[in-house]
C-alpha cells in the first residue's frame, strides 16, 4: 500500500509539473502572437519623415520616407534567400539635406556582385531596423573581397561614414536589386511546439503512472483470491 501511495504521489506531482509547463507555453504563445501583431502593425503603418532624434528602442520598425542621394560605395553582406540561394544585401550610405544614414537596398545574386547600380537622387520608403545578427560564431568581415557576414550597424556606419541608423528599403531602388523588406518571419515563435511537447509528455507520464499502479496492484488482488 505504501508503494502504491508513493507511485501515486510521484505520478500526480510529475503530471502536474508537465501540464503546468504546457499551460505556461500556451500563455507565452498568446503573448508572442500579441507582440508579433503589434510589430506587423507598426511595420505596415503609414510612412513618416525621418525623426530628428532616433532611438533604436523607440524607432525600431518605424516606416519612413526619405529623399536624398544614394552615395557611391557598397558593402556586401552575405545572405541566403529561400528558393533563390546565396547572394548579398547591398548596404550604402544615403545623404538627405540634414544627415547621412545607412540604407539596405535589398538582395542581389552572387553573379551580380560587380554590376553597376543606380546611385544619386531618389526617394526611398522603408523601415528603420537594428538587426541582431552578431554572435560569437560570426566571422570578421573580409575587407579585401568586400564580404560581410552580418549587418553590424555600428561597424557598417563607421565604414561608410554614416550615422548608425539603418533603413531597410521596401521600395525598389534599382531594377537589379530585389528589396528584402522587414517582416516578422525571422522572429522565433516556437511556443506552440513546446506546448505540444509538454502536453505529450504529460500524456505519456499519465499512462506510465497508470501502468505502474496497475502492476503493483495486480499481485495483491490475485493473492487475495
């Protein structure tokens, strides 16, 4: 009897923990969906002019319109696009009447690395962004071949003589460049999978608990007969 009681307490406690973890992930899923909806709403809002004072926290994803000159001189950031393959993001400095910032013009295939592209006067619609793409495994830029491996905004700004402000274009700036606008696809949202995993483990735990309780009760019942 003491053995059965121990198994029952152990089984119920484990089941409660697993179910609570599943419920927590469901709550996190609702929270993340709200965050993503807010970001998507901000991304797709009506573009405004470039603010005088720009903060990475306050202006992240802000849609803006800028008019000025695309300055010569490119930085190529190595990326891979689904169903297309490897290529580069084109990063350049862009000068308005008041300031010079960075513009991510979009994607080119590796074969177009040395092609000529349109610079000079233009108007661009895009979103301000400060991508978090640097970790301990990110290689240093290959300066000789002009290949970077992440959009490191402060270092890109230093290299191109611009403010550490990056506008990711969603309007076309050159026929040979495909814009890669900001979206929420790269923001991880795995809470549903985690919830399913925890609830699945809870079902397995409950089944195992029931099995062990049945095995420990079966001999005593047979002995009584």
